[in-house]
C-alpha cells in the first residue's frame, strides 16, 4: 500500500518546514510527500531540496512543467489548482492526500482518514470513488486557536454531499482531503475551467462516488495575510451585506462557479446519469432566470448552500447572464 501526500508550494519559506515535519511525523509507514514548487523566488526551493536530501525515500520533488495542458491559464484554472492537477498527473499512490504548505497536521491525521476510507472501500468496493475529509482547528499565524472547529467557524455543513448541493457550494477543504485511487483516476486531467481543485474533486466524488466526513479536527488551519483562500464567518446577514458591497468580486465568483459546472459537464457528460445531466442543466439555467424563477429552481433541485440566508441570497446575487453567452461556452 502506497500513500502519497501532494503539496503545492509557492513562496512558503515561513511555514513549510513546520508542515513538512508534521507530515513526516505521521503514524503510518511508507508515506511519501510529493512537492511541486511553482516558481518561488524566496528560499522555498532550497528548503525543499534540503528535505529531499535528508529524506530521499519520503520527499520527492516534481516541480510543475508549464507545457501542454499544464500551461498557466489563471483566468480558467487558478495557479495553485493547476499545480495540484500537475501533481495528480504524477502521483501513483493507492491513497492520496492534499496538503497546503502552511498548515500543521496532527500525527494521527493520515491514519484516521485511512481507517475511514478503507471502511468505505470494504462497503462499496475499491473501484468506487471515495473522498474523505475532516474538520480542522482555525488558528492565527502563530497557531493560537481562533476556533476549535472550522465547520462551526465558517457555518458550513459537511452533510451537504448531494451533487446538486456541491454544485452550489464546496463542502470540503483541500488540506483535509484523502481520496482513493478510483477517484484519483477520475480527476487527474486538467479541467477546462474550475474554481479550485478541491471543489472540482468534490464534484466528481458527489457525482460518481461517496463523500464522508470525520468530524474530528485533524490539523491546524493557519490564517495569515498570505493565504490564497482562508476561513471566514459566512452565512450571517452581515456577511450578506458585505457581499453586496463587493458586487464585482461576488459576480466574478459566480461566473467561475458556473464555468466550472459547464466544464464538468463537458468532461463527464458521458459518465453521468440522465438525472445528473438534468440537474446540471437546471443549475446552469440559474443565471438565465428571474429571481422568482431561480427560487423555484433552487427549491425544486435542492441547490442549497450551508445556510438558508446564503441559499436565498442566490436569487438576487447571481449575475444575470440572459444577454450573454452561457458561461463556459
């Protein structure tokens, strides 16, 4: 059995050693860390080369080659996501985990997720695509705890695993995820467009397999000024007011979300059931509908977000694409 941790690095000199140490301290044998640095200008590469010399059997560098499908396409695929898709194309593990460069793992994280994923494989078979993930502690840059539960802090519900729900909102955080080989084989190609790699992988798991959550916090999710994405309190009325004040950014996020859904249909439509294709078609119709039509569509197809406020807000915050081409086409 081979377990591979994929780490996409970029200018991570401040925290990456602590994260590498926490992964190397995992209580499972034969764990390999595959790292791709995406052109750091700080000392990240020197640190990684040092760890590769120290741990040649466990730390492997596979820096992204920006050719062919893996060229920069930042308007379609964020650089960090592209780096992870590159790593997926190189990985051969039976089980694969994803790691940010600035978190710190509990030493039983891998063993706990592995136990859950093996139990699900025993139930469904190894050919069944499976994603498992966990809760995490939210900390500041010095690892002082802000919240003992990311789920509570962000008011998100890990029970949201239906394809319709995952289309509307990502239920997983990349650094919390382990996938089996059956799912890895589905998602090792670069999509035409995606919001982020973890959301794309969660879409594939919800559509073709199983998503399962371990409610225990298994690592420390560090918040600092350089986070690409971060935790924030969502779902409140005040959060909705803030979203309305930054209208252009919210609209851009929606466009990326619908472009991701269209790209998912383009890549997997032959594998999807008739019902799944109908769900996707209904989702892509949301920007073309009136607020009243959106509400009926959302309720009928269960395009629910984590909170009722967020779900209702879609009716007025989704941009009107009725005079434009459908996103992703």
